[in-house]
């Protein structure tokens, strides 16, 4: 038995040495902490202080360093200058998407989030075009958000000011906005199919934020063991059945001269390219793209809204100033619209500061370099995984004094006007930045102003005792559970 262990360790060391040699033959990777055989640097990265670990590494190795998450080298970019230089100045070379074994099993290189090359370029370009066209139609995306905001107000009024967990309500609104864009119609909040859809997306995002999935990504061989990755795949399979059913319904009712939603636009594009053997517009790509849009556009907005209400209760003086600006610019009876935002600098600053403070996607989605590239004196081989620390950008001490403190003043000048910042990257930056950024910004502004226009938020404990920090910092920052009272104004 001891001989087997010794042989295994020896083989592991040989494999690691081989990988190092290959890295140095192909390129000169940045320095980093010495990895152990098989596990690499994983044991040096503590789950709950992962980002503190990166900060400490950056002090030793600089703003560009290499970690081994398992046996694969991963280059970490830490700080605004390094992230900007990669994602913007060398945007094309850093625009690849690194492998994420669990999601890749579902997406198979299709859609927007996990794809690369022509599939990614054409699907992303088409999706942005459709979202833009729908934003200019008879029933714009802003109209859809405003409509959903009214449904939300009615649902919250039915709580009669009693204590409630806002998670369900704040899950319904972004999911219904995406549903109306993709499927044409919204769902009633009591619809069992809709509730299952919401619950499944919440489970998926929670699962991918667990340490087990991070370990699974580093060691895909764990796929053969029982674990939450099996649950993820089962949920994804059910969601694909639901999406396929909706696509089938759209095919039967499609009017090529009058597209009603995203699926209609995609089906029309498919028909136009049916003789193109190399077309990226296929039924499989449509299903995965729809799945991607739901993943990107539901749970992230829900989490941001949940954090927002919690922070506003924690800081009643901030909430009061936002309500004062709402009263002055919008009033009590007209529904908020996007034109109001330019006249509401304090509210705009508060929303930006909420997104900065909660740091929703701390490490961004993993990138990969699309070709061998010389970067800051190092030669990074094609296909190398790149992690860009958005935490290090959103918490830059020079740009945001006292970054651990929630302060809307970070986005206001001395005259109280809204102040933009290049360091504001909650949606990432460059060619891979979130395709739904415009939609997300509209939702956050319209939903929050509508809620505060109609309700006072009452915490069940002393506001100073509220914890506004995430309970999990994995793939995304997960807000803590809480209850509050929505008191009609």
C-alpha cells in the first residue's frame, strides 16, 4: 500500500514538472506561489477569504501572477490597470472564454456565455441587435419593465405591511421581464410552472457558487462521484425541456412578418440561413442562448435588488434622500421612467454604490487568451485561463476612499452631480462585458424607484444590526436571508 502511495506521488510530481516545462517552452508565465503536486495552490486559497488570499499574493508577486488550480495554470489579473490593459487595450486577445466543465456539459460550446470564436461573435452580435430593436418597438423593453413594476407594487400591497421575505417577489420581476422579451408573455406570480422556473435558476446559481463546484472545475474527474454537480445537470435538463417546449410552440405560431419576441427573431434568422451549412443559427444554439439569457438576467438582478433593500434599511438617511429626490422629480402618481435618471444624481449614485459595494461577481467569468500573447513582459500561451479580479477594481482605495464603507459620495462630485468612474466594472469590461448591461441598469433604476415611491421599508431589527455582507462569496455574492415590512406611503 505504501509503495502504491509513493508511486502515485512520484507520478504526480512528474506530471506537474511536465506541465511546468511545457509552460516554459510555450511561454514565460508570470510568477506565483509554488504549487503542490496535483492540487496546485488550492490549499493556499481559503474559501471564505479567497479574495484576501489574492490580495496577499498581489503584494508579493505584483498585479499579474500565476496560480495552479489543480494542475492547470491560471493567470490572475489584480487591480484596475492590469484588468483594463487586458480587457480593453488587448480586448481581442483576452476575449476567449475558459472552460467551465459543468456548464460546458450543458452548453456544449453554444450560446453567449460559454461559447468562443464565430459562435460567440455571431450569437452575441445578433442578441444585442434584437435587444436593441425590441427597445425601439411599439412595446419597448422599458414598457415591459414599467408594467412589471406595477405588478410588483400590487403584490407587495397584499402583504398588508406584515413581515415578509422579499426573495420571491424580487425573483419574479426580472424573470418576468426576461420572459416577456424571450417568450412574449409574462407569467402570473402564482403560476406553478413559473415558480419552478424561478426556484430552479436560484438553485443553479447557488450550486455553482459552492466550494464543491470550484473543486469540480479544477478536477473534472470528480464528475464520476456523487455531489451537487449531478443535481445541477438534472435541473439544467429539465430547464432545457421547458425551453424546447416553448420553442416548439413558437415555430407553430410564427409570423415571419411580425416577430413578437427573441425566439421569433431567432427562428426567422434560422430560416434565412437554412442553406448555409456553416450557420451558427441552429435549434440547439437557440435553446442554449435562451438559457444563457435567463441565467444572466434573472438571479443576478434578484440578488442586487435583495442587497439594495437591505442596504437601504441599514442606511435610512440614504433611503430618505432617495425618496426626497423621487418626490421632487417624479412625484407620487406618475410612474418612473428612464428619462428621470438624468435628473436624479443622488439616486443614480446610490444604485452605482450598491453595485460597487456588493461586488456581485467578484472574479468575473473566467476568460482565456485566444492566441499566444506577450503581456507585461510575460508570454502567456493560447488557451490559458485568465481570472480578472473585479473585487480589486471595485475596492480600489485611491478611486473609492474607504471602499469597505457604503458611501454614495463615491459617485458624486463636490456639487452633488453624478460622477462617472472608469473603475465601475460590475458588468465587467471589454468585448466580453455583460450583454444585458443596458437592460440590467434599466431594471435596477425602475424597480427601486417604484418600490421607494410606493413604500417605506421597515426592518424587523435595529438597522445598525443588519448584516449587509454576502453569506457566500463564490461565483456570485449571495445575499443573506432577511424579512422586512413594506408600508404603503
